[in-house]
């Protein structure tokens, strides 16, 4: 709501900052129902005081490549074929393990909203070290730059794509 520095008032600046923090709260609220991937902030502990940041994409890829093979909590397998449907049906009567996302030699990740080059490299490096031999394809609705990521944060309607039409 401010087209030049001459029109900037304290009220407009405060409203803009409030809007940014509301956007950040909305982004955090989108993960509120998740049990495993609900935070990117690690506050530290009594022995390790430093707080740290762990990107959501890194958490998901580490879980997929986890060698302990526990059932992922927030990642759900969707049955696709007749064999999968039969396994799902029989799981009511007997113990049938759901397929783990890391079982397949091809991992396809699609990031809605965009992905940065550094995130793509992080995924590539994580999979190469944790699950060698797995092919990774990272797809996205946009390739984000620092400038475009900030633009999306400040956008008034983030759900409507900018089609330049």
C-alpha cells in the first residue's frame, strides 16, 4: 500500500511487518497436523544449547532414506494397483507391512510453490550418501531465487499463479 518512500508512514510499515508475520504463522499452521514434520526449529537441549534450523525438505528426504526402516508417520503410501489393494485389504486380517517410500530405486519429489537450487543439491547429496543407487528426480512448480522467494512471501494472493497474461 505504499508506492514510494515519501508515502511511507509508521502505520503502513507496521501493517507490512504484521502481514509478514501473519504469513509466517500461516505457513507454520499448514504443518500443525503433522506429527513428525511439524517444525523446522530445534531449540536445543540442556547438553547442546545451540538452536538449529532443519529444513522440511531435508527432514522428509532423511526419513525416506532412513535405514532403520520404521514406518513413516507423516508420509502415507497410496495404493495404486490391484496387488496393492489386495495387500491393503488383507492387512485387516494379518500383519502386512506397508511399502516404505525408500523401497523403490526411483524417488520423485515434487515441490509445490518452488524449490531453490541449493535444496535440489541438498536432496541429491543426501540420497547419494544415505541411499546410493537410488535415482532422484526433483520437480517443482517454480525455480526459486532469493528475490522470487521474498516476492512470494509478500504477495497478496499466493494461491493465484502469476501468468503474465
